[in-house]
C-alpha cells in the first residue's frame, strides 16, 4: 500500500515538473539551425527540395528556398508586381 502511495506522489511530481519545464521552454525556445538534409518547400511550385540542393535567396530579410533558378525568378517578378 505504501508503494502505491509513493508511486502516485512520484507521478504527480513528474507531471508538475514536466509542465513547468514545457512552460519555461516555450519562453526561451532556442532558434534551431536547419539541418542540411531537411526538406524545404518552394513557395512558387509547392514542391519539396533537399535544403542542400535548394536555391536560397534572401528576400525582405527572410531566407526563401526554391527548387530552381526559374522559380526564384518567377517569385522575384511576382514580388515586384506587389
């Protein structure tokens, strides 16, 4: 009976600590650098391409990834029209 009580208290402690850690982590989530083998989505043709093979352009301070130079050029033309 005493073991069951200890187990229940331990479970409650784990729940409280995990919730506190999750709340703390949400506030200070580090920016994770993308791995080189991640898939990224091309905003023009909506295809996925491996990040190491993607054409990367900085547009308005944001890195944007494309599957080809043609898609990058189409995106740039579309942005200029706005």
